[in-house]
C-alpha cells in the first residue's frame, strides 16, 4: 500500500519520503547504546586473542541460559537431554545441540522465538531474500539490530567513513515508474543517493554515470553483479568517473576474482565485501585476501565438503529474540586453514548450487573457466543434469568477434569433467531474482533449491 502511494508521487515528494524513511531507519539502527562488551570493540578485523575468546564464552553462556528458559525448541531439548545451561559450553556444545537447518525453522517457526517480553519489546519482523528457494521470516530484537549496524559502522570507520557519509546505494527495487532521465532518488538525512539496480542497461548507462559524477559519493553500497555490469557497459562506451570513492561495499552475492578486478579497476577503489544473513547468525568483512568473522558476532564451525571447501555452521550471539544455535546457513566457504574458522578466503555460495560432476565431485569456484575469454558482459551457469551445463551469456556490444565459444566450453570441461556436455546460449539479458540479486550458478538437479 505505502509503496503504491510512493510510486505515484512526483520526484520531489519521493525524495522527501526517502528522507523521512532514512531518518526512521537511522533512529532504529543507531538510536541507542549497544551493550558491553560490544561497545568496547575497536575493529571488525580485531586479532583474536585469549581475552576476546573469553568474552565470547561469556556471551555464549548468557545465550544458553536465555534459550533454556525462554525458547520453546531449546526448552524441550534441555528437558529431553536432562541437562542444565551449566552443562554446556563452546567446547562440548556439539554433543548437545543438533545442527539446525532452514527447513526445521520453517516447519515450526514459533518454537525458535523467545517468550521473553522484554527481549521482544521493539522487535522487528524481517524477511530473508529467498535465495535458497524459500523465504523465511526472522524476528530481530532492537538490541540485535543495533549491534548489527554497530559492526557495519565499524567497518566503514576503517576507511574514515560514517553511515551518514556521502554515499550511493544501488537498490534492489524499482524507484520510479517507467523510464527517467533523472533516475536518482535522495535521502537527504543520511546523505544517500539511491539508484535502481534493475535499470542499469546499455540505454541508461550514460545517465547513471552522469548521476554518479554529480553526486560523487565517498562510498558505494551495491550487489557486485551490478557494479560489474555498470563497469562493463561504461567501459564499452568510453565513459569514465570524475571521482574516486574511498571504498566499495558489496554484499549478498558471491564475488569472483575476475569481478573484483574489473570493478576495482573501473572505480579506482578497493572492495570490502560483506558476508552475512538476515538471520544474523554470521557477519564477515573482507580485507587483505580474507573474510574476517568477529567472535562476538558468532561462534563458527566448519564441516568438510570437498578439498578446501567447507559448510558453514554458525551460532549467532547477537539476536536473543530468535536465537539459532549451530545453524546451517547453506553456504560453503573456502579456506586453507580450517582450524581457524573465523578466517576464510572465499564464499562459494549456496551449497545447493555447487556444480556436481558425473564423477561426483562438487565444484563451487567456476570463475577460472571465464579467464582469458573476452567479450562477456554477463554470464550464468545452469546445471540441468550431472553431465550437462548450460552457460548463458550476454555479450558486450561490439565485442562479439572477441568471444571464443570453443575456448569457454573447453575451459568448463577442464574445470568440471571431460564427460560434461557444455551448451552455450546467447541472451540480451539474464533475469535477476525478485530481490534484485543475481545468481551466477543455478542448479536444477533433484534436491537442489
């Protein structure tokens, strides 16, 4: 209803609505203190030391005591096992708590919500994006919301920035009706320019670059696929930026090495990728070749999937309204040192969307197959069967002669299996999800989401 009203407003009133909403969100996210020990954290990239792990253990003990008293699922579990909160710690927790999956929560959502009225005061209803195929509602306490954005602000402060520093956000939603020569909408309170990720195209690229040059943001917040597409389209037209942001903040999609290189080269700034989830079970920021999880945000476990690839289990330590212990997010990560679960080199993405070869191997990092192949603006890998991949490609304008179909197909066979059938299909565009996210790999195998 409110969105329908907004869409019918003139641009000036849409800007006013964005500003009013921005003020409301800022009050919600930053309008109160965060509790200790969080208010003493100095960096999201903090070195993990003994005293920090001791604080983590205390926070976990507080969480366990809370769930045993107020969360129906865990109350039943404690009763069934005949244990008390004092029997559980971070070392032996796997002996008592089973791994929880999204389906467990969807089948009995109220069982995971606290009955503590104080914790639920001012709580929010959030919705996951549904990237796993099924969206889920999450209850967030006001305290959790503020802790979550406290970490976000800490990450920005690494580059001398604030949440209200001049910025641009590529929003995963439509901001106005029809086409427009003025696509930007402005939240004046938070100093944020909004541009729709849905309307980045060859027809609009000159207007988008013009709007960015007018605004000259200190940081840009976006899905990585949007920045890559923008960089490719602008470069093909010879368009350039007249400013250099301090940092590019990306999230919500897997960021490949080739995308990182292309984006950073065009914008002249480094990417700080963020990995997290609506359930607030984990939060990791990228710097110097690694993702860093702060131990006071979550306790992390890694379960082996394949060589160097691990399934991530997380126990969130911030959201006491809907606490999840040993939650399988459904994503896989890459690390060469699994003994330190708080550092990993890459996010492979959904476990369900790993490519499975006829030999039974699971492959997540498909980016190397595109190396050395020119002329691709956008690509998506679709697995139809264990021995059949479709590579959907959108070619850059004027770059078709540079594209080597045979090389791309051979690269994929080398990376996956000599028995893999490779079909390359050509498209004018590849559809994004309803939330604006782009999935670089889609598995249509039985059992995949």
